[in-house]
């Protein structure tokens, strides 16, 4: 069974087309209108072995907020839909990723109970013209729409670009692990009998 999803979201602020294949090869085709976000999504797809296509038009003349937030919403919805009934998945995943002087950790539970925690501070409020507060916005909306428990810890770092890059690489790797099908698992990995 192919674990894929495609969707379209159109508002007065953004128009987004997104497709995701969980069992991919790390191939991305991205045009977000927010260059730093494009870079981060490319890293996410590559390190998660996801095939990801995003075409976004947004009110970036204001700033990158609406586009970044809505991509997070769309990616979360697509990830949840692509997971299907979650039968046989590992459910939990974690990754600890260094990027030069920075170290980030991501731990996920594909629990159907959305929760998000981010521990760590970015030294700079911007990377280029990207507001670093949008990292929280993107991750929170992704976790909410994917209905996952997502914990992100930025242990340390000096370069804000490196720190955020480590987060997105770790996110891809943790989700790849959690969504992997384990042939030993019969049904869903929960004593409740459902996720």
C-alpha cells in the first residue's frame, strides 16, 4: 500500500499545493516563496526519505508568516493522511543531529494526541529575512495537524542557521523512524488497540 497524500489549501492569504510520499527517496520539488523555508523542507525530505512537493503562493510581501504557517498545516494534514491506519508502524522515533557547533534533538510519538514542546533559544531573531519565531509556528501547526506528540530540544549552538537546520534534519529522521513499518508489529502499537 502506498502511503501518500496530496492536498490543496486556498485562503485569502495563501494558495498551497502539497504532495507527500512517506516511503520515498528523499526527493523534493519545492517552491514556497520563502527561501529559508524551502531550504529547511529540502533537508526534511532528504533526511526523512520522504518525497515532497510544495507549490506555495502567499502574501510574502508582508512577511513569511502566513505561508510558513499554512505549509505547516498542509504538511501535517498530509502526513496524517498518508500514515493511514498506522498498522505496523514503530510509532516512536528520535534523532540527535549535529550541525557544526549546534546540536538538536527531536522525539516523536505518532499518538493521535497532538502536543508540542520546544526547548532552546535561537541567538538571532532572523536568518536573512526569515523570522526565527516562525520555526515554532511551523512545528506547532505541523504537530497539531499531524496529531503527533513532538518534542524539540536545541541543546546548544551559536549559529542560528545551523541550529534550525539541525532541527529540520532531526525532524525528518525521527519521523522516518516512527513511520517505519516493523513486520513484528501486528495491528497498531498501542494497548488501547487504536492510535
